[in-house]
């Protein structure tokens, strides 16, 4: 008997970061909403990532699809486009292989999805010592989202802690009044596959620096609105170095984004359809 397509496809981007990716995959195993697949957008990782995914597949309840390309420098836009095509659901969540989702992460995206909209979620950044200390049990017990546990581990008291503690009416209030724009964020956003295809996916000329935002800007130009859920759709962001961030790539990407905005462009000629 043919299995029905999952209700949600989750794209997780990764590159040679097995320890972090494993924690993220355990985070998805703990979800309250279970009807999803995980599509790994792998920008050229070595055999260790493949071995991890083969091992995890035997231990998690959701299907894993591994989409891989040769290592050709930072080509996240290109692998994300390939991953979009591999998704079997009409609705896609995108996140990164260093963002552990809270147990209600998929459910929040699922119940808030709406035709004509994409969802913009947030993240809570962790320092390196806590990123390394988090175990599978801490994820299963949801300790890494518990502000008291994090304070014991040395997290300072700041307003950002509300991302982890706000629930119900309070989270709705913060979502409404946050000064942050509801942009498309690579670490935590979701939208309809047909909308992403209608703007031709990510611009593959863009390397590190705002390629996710530029996709969102073309979705806006196409007439899609956004919902701000940074205090409801929650993930914790593990720390890592960013060796692929260069002033040249940032500047080049800024130029492409300026053109998208001023010309109100919807379609990129450097996306999924060449």
C-alpha cells in the first residue's frame, strides 16, 4: 500500500557538522506533531554525515531524505533549491543543522500555516560551552529550552529569555509588538512549496549573507504576506565558527537584494529553473 505524503517537509541544511546535526535530529524525534519528513540539504559534507544519517534513520520515527552535492565552497542556495524539489509535502519548514527545535516547533508551524502567507520564526542563541554540553537526554527532557536549567549553566538574565518562557497570550503579544521584521529566516521559516517555486527558489549567485531574506523579499513582491512567530516557533541555536562569511559575499548579496527591492523582482533567473 502506498504511503500518503507527509503533511510537512522539513529542510535541514548542514555541512560537516555531525555532532550538532545529531542533536537537531533528536529534537525532531521529540516533536508533538509527527506527520513530517526531514530533507537534509547537505552542501558537500564528507562520509561522516552520511554515516550519521544512516544510523539515525534506524532510530527515529520519521523518514530522512539525504540530498547531497559536491563540495564547491559555500553553495547553500544551490543545495536548498535541490532540497525544495525533493520535498514530498505541499508545505515546507526550513531550518539549519545547528538549531534544535522545541517539542512544539513543527506543531506551531503546522497550525499557523495559511494560504498567501509564510511564517517567520526566531531562535535563542546558546554559547559554545552549553552547545557542547547538551545531551540527547537534555533534548528528550526539553531541558535545553528550560530557562532555569540554562541559568544554572550560566545563561545571563536578558529580555531574550522571553523567547523560551513566553506562552499563550504573552507569546502572541510579543509576536505582535516585536520591532523585528517578519522576514524569511533560514534558521526558522516555513511556507508553501508552490509559492517558493513561483519565485524560482533561492538565487544561486548568493553565498553567505542574506540569501534567505532575498527569497522572502521576492515572496513579498509576489504578494505573499508574513506572520511573525519568533516567540512561538522556538529553536535553540548552537554556537559555531563562520569561516565562510566574507566581506565580498556580504557586499555582493547586498547588491542583489537592492536590485530585488528597487525593481520589485519576483523571479530570479539564477534559481531552480535555469
